[in-house]
């Protein structure tokens, strides 16, 4: 639950939102644990590549041939790695956020 609180700080601080739980506070911890199941990661669906011939997005996560459409997440990874893709996906999303800040100015 500590990680949920940490992830909630950014959206709250910027005023864009907050995490909402569908449980009462006394049941929240158990509800989150009940939902912590194995799953599958969708990788390579919008593959990153240098050209539109080999993938969907460029190294800045911009969809090839679409000037204002970006995709962030593990779907842009060209292949699966050995470990869970969540941390690299978060890092890539933060990198894209920085790029968009510069791009939108």
C-alpha cells in the first residue's frame, strides 16, 4: 500500500487526480492483496523502431507518420526481457513525459 500512496502523490500534487479505492479504508489493504495475481504483459504490439516499416513508434514513442500521437508502455518494447517490464515501462513513460514537456512548449 505504501507504493500506492507514493504513486498517488504526483497526481494529487499537480491537481489532476487521485487514486480512489472501491473499498472502505478498513478493507482496502486486503482488497489490494486479493487483486495481486499473476498476469501477462502485452509486449511488442506497438513496437518501437527507427522506421514505420519495422514498427509503430519512433524512439520518442511518437507513432510513425502521425504528428501528434504518442504511445507509452511496455507495448513499445521490441522484445520481452528476462524480468517484469513494469520498471522499464515507468522509466520510458517518464522519459516520454519529459520529451512532451519540451515538445509542447
